[in-house]
C-alpha cells in the first residue's frame, strides 16, 4: 500500500471515498433531470424562470458546465490519484465541492438569484481546479499539467459566461458557453488519445497493437485549437470550414488505424469508437451546414450528443467498474442498451432533421426522451456501485 494513500477502514457507504462516485452519480441523474426540464421548457412550451437566463443559454450551460464538467471532475479526481499515488479529494472536502456543483444546478431550477448560483458554480470550479493541480504539482507530473489546465480554462469560460449573463461582457454568454464546449471536446480528444488504444488493445480477445502517428497527435491538437477559436469568432468563415475539413481528414485517418472488427463483441469498446465516429461526423456536418439549408445547430448536437454524450457514458461505465473492484470485462447487461439509446438519440436529433425537417420538433422531443431513458437506466444500474465500498475491500 502506498504511504500517500489512506489506510483507514472504508465505510459501507462509500459515496465520498473517491471522486468518480458522487460526480458520476450526480452527472447521470442530473443529466436526465436537466433534459426533462428542457423538454418541458422548450419542446412542450412551458417556459420556466431560470435565474434570468434564456432557455437555450441555460440548456447549453447545464449540458457543458453541469453534466460534462461533472464527468470530467469525477474522472480526473480518480485518475490523478492513480497517476500520482497521492490521495485526491475524499469525504468532507469531496462532499463540499460536489454540493457546490449540485447547488448550482438546483439553483437554476428554483430560480435562485443569479449571483448566488454563479457563486456556487465558480467556487466549485475553483475548488476543482485547485484539487487537480495540487497532486500533480506535488508529484512533479508536468506531462499531465496540460490536462489539469483545461479545468482552469473551464473556470475562465464560466466566468465569461456569467459576466455576459449580467451584462458586463457583450456576447459573453455565447463566448463563454462555446469556449467551455470546446474545452470539454479538447479534454475528450486528449484523454481519448491516451486511453482508447490502451483499452482496445487490452480489451480484445486477440493480441493487437494499434498504430499511433506523432504527426496526427501534433496536428490534431493545433488544428482543433485553431478551429475552436475560429468557430467562436466566425462560424461560417472559410477558415473555420477549412479547419473542420482538415480535422475530419486527420481524425478519419486515426479512426481507420484504431478500428478493429473485434470491438463489436465488447460494448465498452464499441461505445468509445462510436463516440469518436460522431466527433468526426460533426466536422463533416459543420461543413455541410455552410452549403446546404439545414435546421440549426446540427453539428453542435452531433458533438454534444454523439461525441460528448456517448463517449462520457462509455467512460463512466468502464471507470466505475474498475474503481469499484469489479471486472471491466463483464459489464452489466444494461450498458449495451444504454449506449444504443444514446446512439439512437444522436441519429434522431441530427440525421432525421436533415431528411425530414418538417417534423423538427418531433425529432427534438423524441431525442430528449431517448437521452432521459438512457441516463436513468445507467443511474439505476450503477448507483449501487457508486454507493457501496469496493468489492475487493480496497480503499477508494
């Protein structure tokens, strides 16, 4: 046992023993609750008071800074302990930042003063930023500082969003929201490059070594940074579209190198490749939107549902098994239906509006229902893992 890790007996209720537990539980449940609220607000036409935010800005903010950031928090507070052998937040400190995150989500729903909601949200992010930097700096793991820095960028993006919401920065809500959106995607790209080959090589029933080309690693990073900036400044400018085309080509090459037909026997593998495929498709849809009359925001939702939604559920399903002392090669039977529901939600929200635009609101409502069902199933199936101590008796 590493001396930096706790040796005290683990309580039977282990919700706050390690970061993935509360944040994955909160992310899955609140994802369904937030989408149900948006279905009622937008699709069914029952507007709510949301601390002064418009419905679309609230929806976007909560999917990025509510759901996706909670998954990132759970992942990093768990992974950094493994990387550094230094205990990350647990018990009371972990409960505090989780409750700040949860308080901000509930605050919007009960129309709490925007200043109070912003204070909770930004305190959560400030605490999370400190919590991910501290062990990395202590262990001198400079190679991982770039990952932690993305949480700092999320804090800055959220500050810009709230300054926009209060009228301090013109267009701040849009800038802050999309900055946060692209930081989350960058985090998924970065972590995906690190873990996907590892997971696939060790998860298949036969030995395989996946190719990794350094030029793809370098070019995909800088191209995506340029694309994100260009898209925030001018979404339809030729520069933005050219960068999207370059990213489509680069990631298609990587996808082809990583693909193996054996993944289809393993839900925890094919879900990651499916999410990656949606990322690539989103770049193509981004280009298509500039030349074809389509319903709005299809590329955004290809990224959001297809890439972020599918990839994060796959990561939560796998990480929760591994860090609760269970067999990652024998996931619960429910995971495949959960992944398929989300895949169908992406198709219904992105593809069907291209083909049958006259039923646009029907597709939105159906996609929302599929999203809600998927996350409620995942929450119900995995909640015992998040609440109970590890099956192997180890701390965490």
